[in-house]
C-alpha cells in the first residue's frame, strides 16, 4: 500500500518513514510544494495531510487530485509521529473494512 504525506517537518522525515515501515506502508513524504506534485500523488491509495505544517499551494493541489481520483484523505492538525501512527492505523482499518 502506498500512502502520501503532505506537510510535516523535514527533520522528522526519517521518523515518518520508519513508522510507516512498521505498518508495512510505502510512504511518500512531501513536506512542501514540489513541481509536478499532482503527478507524484496520482497513484496513491490514501493521503494524509498535516494542516499545521503545509503550504496552501501544496494542500490545494493535493486535495484537487484526491477529489478527482477518489483518493481517501485524512487530515490532522498536528504533525507528530503519534499523529502519523493514528493516521496510518485509520487508513489500514478503512481499507480492511472495504
């Protein structure tokens, strides 16, 4: 399963990746807006957005792609490791319920 993370802190990127690995999830981290962001998140199974540490441009583009591709979006105001853990847990539970 491939999940995208929009926002967060650069210094926590390796911790985000390590936590996702524990869940068996391939995590793509975009802590800021990047060129061709919409192409990079086009094939994700789910998207987590940390709204406290994200540019408006990145959030807007990610939400547009998610709506058009019917990608589930989980938004959290905090950007800590525990928040990511809760988000991944929600995604996995949501996917199992389908």
